[in-house]
């Protein structure tokens, strides 16, 4: 399924960028802007990604099967609300590493993945993104 995404933020050299799924942007942005705590955590996670660092406590792969290639999750408040923004990692034609914030999933209830989460992750795995200006 082809979906559209647009840039939110990128590194000064343009080698890494965070994009947002246009169809889900309102829900994702409302979540991030909900309060200072969400905005601060989002900034922390995007800084980790844009710096090329690995911190599986806040951002990790969700490749549970072959349908989920390049699906990742931004992890908000583990042990508390346990919210997720599921993402798709892609490379642009110019070689930019792009993380598309695709779907918001609030209040993940278990340590493992429920059938609902598996369905979301597999759906995102099938997305192909067209980059908008």
C-alpha cells in the first residue's frame, strides 16, 4: 500500500530524517503536543535516532516475522502508559535514512505483543512511502 509522508526534522547534513505519515499526522502530533512530558520524550527519542545511537529502551526494531521488515517502535513511558509510535525505516533515493512515524498505539498492555499489535506491525510492514515536500 502506497502512503504519503512529509519531513518533520532532519540532521544538518541531511543524512538522517524523521518523517510523518500524512494520514495519521493529526493523531500523532496531538499525542506529542498533549503535554510537555510527551513532547520532551519525543524529542529525546528523535535525538537518539538522528544521532545514530542505539537505545533499545526507547527505540527498537519490531521485526517479528518477514512481513514486518524495517518496522520499529518509539517507546514512550515503559512501565507506565507504555505508548508506542510504530515507524517504518526507509532510504531515500539520495541515501537519507528516514524514519517515518506511521501509527500511534496507546497503552500497550503486555510485555509481549498482542494480536492487535502484531496486526498493526504487519500492516506497517506492507506500507510503501512516497515522500512529499
